[in-house]
C-alpha cells in the first residue's frame, strides 16, 4: 500500500491511500489501526509521510561513495543524527543557509526506513519485521560545515532547517520484500547526477536495524536514512553545489519521486 500524509483544506492532518492515480482517505494513523476507505481524499497540501520520532542516518554506506569521499570503507555503520527541525515536505523548498551561511550545499538520495513498532536487539534475521515501510529522502548536506567548520562532527552541516526532505509517500513493507534491490537516483534540473541500486550498500537494511537497535530502543516513527551512492556534488570536478532556482529530485524504484525546489534562506 502507498500511503500519503496530507493537510486537508481545514488544516487537519490526514492519511490517504494512493491507488490508481487517486488518493482515498484512511481512517486511523500510521502507528495504530489503519482502515482504507473509498472516500476521495481532499488533499490540500502533501506532507512528508511521517513526522519522525528521530532521524538516524548512516554515512559512507556505499562503496563508491566512500571512495569518492576519500574515506576508508567503514568496519561498523557510521551513525549521525538529523533533528526533526530538518524535515521538509515534498514540493517544499530546501533553504540554503544564509545566516550561518553555507557555500557548499549538496544533495544525497537515500532510502529511508520507517520503524513501526518498538525495536530493541533485533537480529539480522528478524530486523525487517519492525519496518512499517519505506520512503525517499534527501540527506541535504552543507559540506563546508560538515567537513571544515564542524569540529570533525557531521551534525552541524546536516541538520539545518529543511535539510531532510522526505516523501512523496510511504510504501508499506509488504510491498517491498527486499529493500536492497531497488534502483535509486537523483536528478538536478532534469539531469541525472546519481543512478545506482540499493544492493550495493556496505551494511544492508537488516544489518543497519540490528546494529542501531543493539541495547537501544528504536521507537515507532524512527526514520533511518541508509546512506547515499556515489555521484554527489562535492566529488565532481568542478564541484556541483545547489543554488537558488534549482529543482532536485530523488527517485526510488517502487516508491516514487521526491522533488524540492531550492531557495536561499528566507526566500519564498
Ligand atoms: Mg547521507
């Protein structure tokens, strides 16, 4: 099932099921009982399909991306966190920071995993039982603050407002039996800049969930960003940075396309 979250014209947040090109209202919500109806949804504004409890992110999780970043292949998953403030909705702008200014804002297409029930000490074998579904994410990254001015920590450069767009829908886990066999890519102003497959993750989705849930409860609504393949802007010659007026899209097989315009902070 493809689930969208939206605001209706009265400002109420609702869920809907996307089927045959239309959206039908769902009774209930993502983490309780969900009952699809045949009532046409009155979608005012599409929202990110989940309001995350926390956004856990894995870095350097594709071999060629680790190489293009000049980093060794990690022996354990590399973890960092984005704040909920960074969430952005499909079609809503990514803002280039101008107050704490960045000159080097980059894109990263990522498969996002949404945890559906409390998950602690999962095993590689049962890890996918905890997954509610999957969506597309863009791990937008200010490389100057991530690399040079972040004190060796990645969070400063990765958790600016609007730096975690997600959507356009959540595809339930039953519809994606193997999350590590999906085409994934990015287009910038219509030009393909990333084009790869999730089978090349260094740590697959099962291993990531087992690792993150070790002695640690992943609450329902935890979103896990699983890393990006090669082709990011910082690794290009010359580097390719996002700028106001751009349109950036992340697309994953079986999920759909997440598109966001780019503006400078404070612009509409
Ligand atoms: Mg990333």
